């Protein structure tokens, strides 16, 4: 392997089940529980309410397993001139973006991400495919530090453009 193909930085996102549940599902679950409480208090359709709750819990379990596998297979490798990444569940889904095709790199943290000490890095590209115009790296620990390392690898000035 020549020096140009040496990986300069690898970013491996981590899946946090508790964060994912709180961020994506807690509101829906609370609404289902509220509906269930109303149904129970009115003694109407209790079986349907419980069935909906059970189905939703099964969905949550399947979703957590899917995301765990997806995050395990995800990687973002920064070379001297390009980013090679896979953010899908299948191993054979590598994509490549040249640094010259990147238009902007940012990072962000919601309140909940700050609590869990993680963040999201967004890489904007000038890709013609709408699904590849923004590359999201979710679940990044120490997001500001990783963001600065990425800027250093691709040769941009390190600035806090959160």
C-alpha cells in the first residue's frame, strides 16, 4: 500500500440505546401510554390499547437491534485526498467522496446529545445525488475534538463553525 492510500483518521460512531430511545421514541411511547390510560379509565377497547403497546415495544426492540448492527458496520475513513465510508447495514456499501467535492463540514449537538457527550458531524458535498449531499456521522464521542481532527486531515483551518 502506498503512502497516499494510508488511512489518516477513522471515525467509528457508537450506538447508544438509551439516547436513541429518548431522542426518537419517548414522545410516541408516552402518547401510546396516555391513550392506554384513557382507554382503561373509560373501560373501552383495553385489549386494543395493550395490543398497540405490545406491538410498539416489539418495534422498539427490532429497531434497536437493526441500529446496533448498522452502527457496528458503519465507518468513516479519511485518507489524504478522500473520505471512504459505509453508513448502511450491509458491509458492501462503501462510498467515496473526494475532498474537492466537499463544500462544508460542521458539527452539532442537541441538548440531549450534550447530556450523553456525543454529537453529529455533517459533511456537505456537491453530489448530484440528493441522498449523498449531506453525510451525517451520528453518535460521535468528543464531537468537537473529532471535528478538529477531520479538518486537520483534509487541510482546512480549524475553526469552531458549530
